[in-house]
């Protein structure tokens, strides 16, 4: 996904492992690495990540140079927000309303968006599709008529916004959670000598999305997640899940869509 204005590319890497995924057979996914940088730097980062063991990217830059066969690389196509923008608004990408809200087309039904995603799979354009920022309310809107269950749901999940109820729901529907802004626990990371606080979330079978274009960080993000998965105990997980009970719950990513997305800790929309 390229932004021509500033020549920045967002690349997504994931490595397959034992966490099952509805559209990835029994291989599953261990971790996602999100890279942001200028295109030429990202291409080199893609090459390095693939050589290090990552097998999920959102573009082909660096693939040929890595020497990794294309059939070993897994690509996931996402709906990033369960909304539709006004096609006749004041901007082709992000139209705005006078009150500062995004200009959302409230007449559009998310069911049709998901049907279009399924059509991409049927036509052979993509092999796996997923959701992002879908609450249980939104998922319950699309699942009754869905022919293909979302492989993943990418969410803001971290120490202060664990979304435990939603995680339980995703598990019941065989949808794998992915965490962006994956702030973890410094205390537990230090306890085991983990290289990143976000690694502690991986021990909960949550795909984490740290950012890096540095080869050493790319590799340490991968090895750190594997270490966390093998070291953290149920008691450690209980400590992580209990942080919000002390009144520290906080959500950071809240675009002004002007509609109710169904999350329980989201400000009421203003019209």
C-alpha cells in the first residue's frame, strides 16, 4: 500500500507457526512486523525479513532479492475500518464534515463490503481476507451471511486496552487477533530478559505488530516473540490481564468517524 505523496510504504510481515488461522490451514501465524520507511529502505528490509524467517508480506518488494519462493509467502487482504467514506465528499480519500468528523456514508452496509472481499477470493485475486477494527457488534452483522470467516481481526490491543471480552468472542469464531500499538509489560519483559515489551502479548496467542526497518530489530522482534511464547506462565498472563482493573484502561486510536462502531470504551459519536 503506497502513499505517493511522501513515497512511504507500509509493509507487513508475518511468520507461520502453530497458532491456527481459518484461512491458513494448520500453519497459522506467529507474528507480524510492520515496517514504515522510504520505499528503497523498505525493499531491503523486506529482503532481510524474509531471509530471517518471516513469510507474510503485503507487497512483493524485496521478495525476488530474498531468494524465498513466492509460494512460501502468505499475503492477507484486510478491511481496515468497518466504514465507507462518502464518495461525493470534499476529498477523494478522507472527506470531512464541517464538525471535524470523517464524512462517512451511513447508508452503506458493511455486509456488502465483506461480500466484495469474498468475491476477491473467489476470483483468485487473493487467498485470505481479514478484518481490522471490527467490534463484536460489527462481526455479528457480517458473520450470519459470510461464506468466508475473517482470518484475523486487527485491533488496538495492549496492556491498557486488552479487550478481553472481544478476544474471547474471536476465539469462539476461530478468528485470530492481531495487535497494533502493542505496548506490553516492562516488568515481565525484564523478568525474562525479553528484547521487547510487545513480546509478552504474543504469549497470549496474539499476533503483535511492532515497527522497524532495522535488520537487528527485525530479527530480535522475531526471536523475542518466540522466547515469550515459551517462557511466560499463566500467572504472568493473569498479571497482564489485571492491569486495567486498577483504572488504567486507555484506548489511543479513535478516529472521529461520527458513528458508533460498537466498542465499549469509545467516546459517544457527535453529529
